[in-house]
C-alpha cells in the first residue's frame, strides 16, 4: 500500500479507535496474560526456519485453547514465538499437522478456511474495538484487514483496503491436500513492518516498555472437502463467534533483548 494512502486510512481510523467503547472491563487484570516479546539484535531472514540465535532466546508459548474438536486427530499442537526490532515484528509458528490443507489463492479471500496462521493486534495497552488482522495460509495467501467490532448499529466492519507489504515464508513437511498419507507439520515465519501501524501507534509507539494487545490463532483444516475447521488460540475465547472480541486479547510487551 502507498504509505500516504495508508496514513490517511490510519488517521481516519484513529477517530473510530478511540470513540469505540472498550469491553476490557469485562475481564479482570488477573485473567490477562502478558507475552514478553524480546528485541532481536541480529538480522532475521524470513525463510520459515529458525536459524537465528534470537529465535532460540524468544519466549515460546503454545496455542492450547481448542475449539470445534470432534476427532482425536483434531488436537494438534502449535508453538509460537515473537520478536521485534526497530523495523518489524517477527512471528514464528511451529505446527504439528497430520493432514495439511490449503485452497485459497486470492488476496483478501478466505485463507482462514484453510490451515492458517493468524494474529490480531491493537497498538494500545487497553483492549478496544478496532484491531489489525493478518491471516496467512500455506500458499502464503493473506487476508490482511482492519477489523471494527462495532462499526454501525452493533454490526462489525471490515476494511479490506488495508494491504500492507509484509514478508511471510512457509516450510511444509508433508503433502498439501493429500490425506492418503500422514504429514508431519509446517512452519510459518512473518515480518510485519511497524510502519503498517503508522498513525495508530502514535499513542503507544513500539519502544522498550510499550504494551499492545493481541491474539494469536491457528486454523486447522483436516479435510480437503467441506468447511470444518479446528481453531486453537493463545488466549481463551468464549466461542468461535467471539474470536475477534478484543476484550479477550492478551498483552504484548516490547521487552529488551535477552
């Protein structure tokens, strides 16, 4: 996206962001979980591999909250790590997957209906009703949007014109869309430029000690046909209809290097 076009979008959104009533009061502070995102002092090459030492030092968490479990094989583990530097947020997903599936190839389509890695981010320390969403399947097809939970008369709003230029890489250990064999899994690495949040991060810029709110998800699609998915999240949600509810987000803290 042209940086000036993105700036206009962000400035317009700033009014929405701070006019929306927060639901964070519904969650006690004790229920919110902080994730300390360490700063990397070395260059991160986005290749779907954890070759850099910084990844070994990063805090590792599991997406242990599962939804729509119907078979024993549905419960598949996902490990997540995150880093930052002065230019980017770096994400790494490490997923077990016996049945690797992907179909969406159209930008801003429905990669979330496939095996997919997702992150929702709001560059404020308090949950509100507007966040940035990045959703990427194993073809590296992305749905990157600005999500407004209560845009008009209780209805959500989705800004599809938010198209940041961000890096992603995937390594698949198995075969896509072939359930005649048992796969091992996949990894996905992303680098999301901090400029993607420009205009909205003025209130809490990315620096040591800053806190943003976020949610991390993995969509698990184990059948080539149909629409059934298994969802796992870092922070628990009440149900799948609630997945974008920012009151359920946790806290992302910009920490110093280890």
